[in-house]
C-alpha cells in the first residue's frame, strides 16, 4: 500500500465512527452533551451537541497501528498505549461526570509519565547554552517533558472553542512536524503525521463548518498528547532540528494558554475557571458585533475559524523554513509574542468601543 491508500483507510474509519456517533445521538445525547447545551460561559454554540468525536478519532488511530512505519512501530505502539489515562479522563468529562480541570491535567501528566517509561525518551535539549547541560540531567529533562506535554494537552483543549479550530490547528501542526522531519531527512514523520491528519479529516467532515459533532476533552487532550510526543520523537531522532522551530509550530495553542493563565491570574480568578476572553472568542464576537449580529452565531462561529487559520499557519510555516536555525526561530518567537499580545489588546479595545457605539446608537433610535 502507498501512504495515500493507508490514509484513505484511516480517514474512512474516522468518518464511519463519526457517522455512527451522529446517527445514534438520540441514544446518548443526554449523556454526551450533558452540561454542554450552550449555556456554559465559554460556549460558542447554541444547541446540545455530542462531545465524543474523540472516540471516533481514537478508533481510527488504533487502525493506524497497522500502517505505522516499521522503523517506528516499536515506539508507536507504546505511544498509543500511553494515551489511555488522558483519553479516559477526558471522555469521563465529555460524558457529564464533571472531572475537575486539575484532575484532567493530572491524567495528562500520567500519560506523559507512561510515554517516558515505555519509550525511554524525553526532551533532550532546549537549544540554550548552559541550560542544555541542566536539561541533559535526566530528572530535569523528565520534569520538563511532563510539564511541557501536559501543557500542550491543555492548550489544545483550551482552543477547542470554535468549529474546526482545535482539529484544524492539529492538522496544521501535524503537517508542520512532517515537513520539518522531511527537511531533516526522516520520512517516517510524514507517514505518522498523515495518518493523524487522515483521522482528523474524517472528524472535520462532521465538525466544520456546522458543528454536528464536537472533539470533546478526550479528543482535544489526546490530540495535544499525540502532537507533543511526535515533536519529542522528532527532536530526539534528529539533533539538527531546532527545538525553537518546534515551538513555533506549536505557537498558537501555547501562546493562547499562557496568555489565559496571565489574564486569569491578573483578574484574580482560578486558572481552571472558563471565560469568554480567548482570542478565538474575541474574533467571533468581533464578527457578530461588526457584521452578523448575535442571532447568526452558526455563521460567525466557523467564519471566525477561517479568519484565524492564516495567523495560526504563519508561525508554523516559519518554523518549517528555519527548522535548523535556533537563533532565527527564537527571534521570530519573540516577535510573534509581541504581535499576539498587541493584536489581542488592540482588538479587545476596538470591539469594546464598537459595541458601546452600536449600543448607544440603538438607545438613541429607541428614545427618538
């Protein structure tokens, strides 16, 4: 079989799984959409929707075990096994069992520890002089790996607020990792990434643009875990790959998460307390206020995803281009951080000003 045939099989398995979940939603909607009817503060949708799309993706990834490159099969099998804690914790929350955020984060850390144990692998370096000598000390490298991979799991969950956003970002990150691997002379990452892309593509048929099925915590956390470990495999197998280039590939979900931590800490709120202030929510609210109005959220939601995709892609592309140049990647990372924060703050103030202007105009027309 060629990579195309294998990808088609994984895509069809994911698609079939999603189709089954959608057709049988009358049997499980009370559980799979419980607590997610659109009333949640961070919600960007109106109607109850099954949040168990991760189940279909997980099934497709199990099928992908049969197609993993022989040279990576020893790593791929144990790696899939390590998904178990974070997947089950996320699925329990998706089914309405109210798993606290810190418990899900702990499950992500446990999955990372399992991966480290099974693969005997962790982040080998950070491409910073003198710091690399510290990271080379196994306990430090292991702690850094658990922290980083758990953070990426949470990051993909936090950006899972619009139709197609988390899965679409996952597709672009997977392609970015594959491209860097190809540049470094390792085509195995092309195969692994394309199998993941195929599984996500089957899900996206139901998720974008109209949100008939959601990724859920099981899907989002698992996606973050998979991509984080793809990246670790890459920088471990290919020392010439700059870790800063990999960080550029993950820039958007990581930046959004770190900024959310800063924002909530500054406001005196709990870190696990959801809000409506993520970048994607700002974009969607801007579209509603400036153009569509709040009654057309079913259009504003996927449109906001389309607006964001080019901005998510830019750091990924530059990470691929400068894959072996850590200094250039570090400089670009700093530039992107300033652009991210500046655009967010400026956009938030503009939306607030525009909203107040529209509200004042409506009040004047009402009293006239």
